[in-house]
């Protein structure tokens, strides 16, 4: 799993970068995961319904802009969620103020089994990925 997140970022955003024309052929930003601190999900889902999932994340400095969510399917009803930001790397000074922001993504319930959401919260000192896990049952 530790290697999966960077591979997904590189594949997805590499495609975006290859379609852009930059004068000096060097990007002035890089994509970074943003720490998720909370998520609001309903107590239960109904199959074939769409839900807005509200997520609160941290932007660690003023050179980072929120770009969206990377939601991947680990197993049939397990979803990994990473908030993605783009960080300017062509500036010498960024405000160091941490900013808490909230965004939403839509989720369609396809299966009638309990869903597990694993929201990325960071890495341990030893480099292990940490997640906030929330289970949501599906009504019969």
C-alpha cells in the first residue's frame, strides 16, 4: 500500500502534465497528499443512492492549493481516499500557516455490503501509511 499511493499520483498527474505545454519543460508545481483530519458520512447507506461525503483536510502552507480527491477501490467495498494538493515549487517563500479546509465528493453505493473508507492521515515516523477508517453499513 505504501508504494500504491505514489504510483497512483504519478500515473494520474503524469497524464495531466504531458498534455500541458511549458516554456522551459520543467513543472513549477508538484502534487502532494494532504492530511485528512475528519470525514462526515451518514450512519448508513442505501444501495444505488448517491451521497456527498464531506472531508476536512489540512493545507500545510500557502504554496499548496487543493486539487481534489483520489478515491481508489482496494476491495469490493473498501475505498482509500486521499486529498490531493498541488504545491508551487518555483517560489522562494510560502506562508507557513496551516489552513483547515473542507471539500466534498460524491459517492455512489453499488453494493449491499458494509463499506469501509480509509482516509489518508499521514505517515508514521517509520514511513507506514496511517488511515482514519470509517465503516458504513448498507440498509437491506
